[in-house]
């Protein structure tokens, strides 16, 4: 299953929430992202069917190995792109918003080059 941008966003949000709390539920995703409960419910079903997440009997959502791979990739892009944008003078808030859009469309080659530049600058 090829993920669309929205699916990647959900996975990234699940990863970020799991860094902050032990158990992630659909309501947490809704509150964190601002998405409606029905939208989150639909996305959870699609991500579960696609093998990106599991949902246990207590409705706890966890990333599968593939879900973790995708979420980590997108989150890393978010962090690196935000850093690059702030380095060139963009405000933190705008950098985060723009990185959110850019992280889904940038090529692996371009991202690797940006990542190297950031690493060289910041160690």
C-alpha cells in the first residue's frame, strides 16, 4: 500500500505521541493533530489494514516495524528541514509549518544532501 501524505502525517504523529506517552489512542491523535475523531478513526482503520499500525483490545495504537520505518523517516525530515529553514532566518513556527509540507515531497537525494549540510554545520 502506497501511503499518501495524510497517512505519513498520521504515522509521524503516532511516533511523536509515543515519545511522550506510554499508550497512544485515537483521541490523542485527534487532540494532537486537530483532526476530527471520524477522520482519525478512518485513518486508523486504513493504516491498520495497510500493516502500518496495530490496535489492541484496549484501543492502544502501536506502530509496526514498517510503520516505524516510515514515521521515523518523515520525522527525521521534519527535524532536519526545520533546522535548515531556521538556519537561513525563518521563524521557528513558520519553519515547522513549511517543513511539514516539504517533508512529504522532497526526494531522497535532495534530503541526503541537506542532511549532510546540516550535520556539517551542527555536528
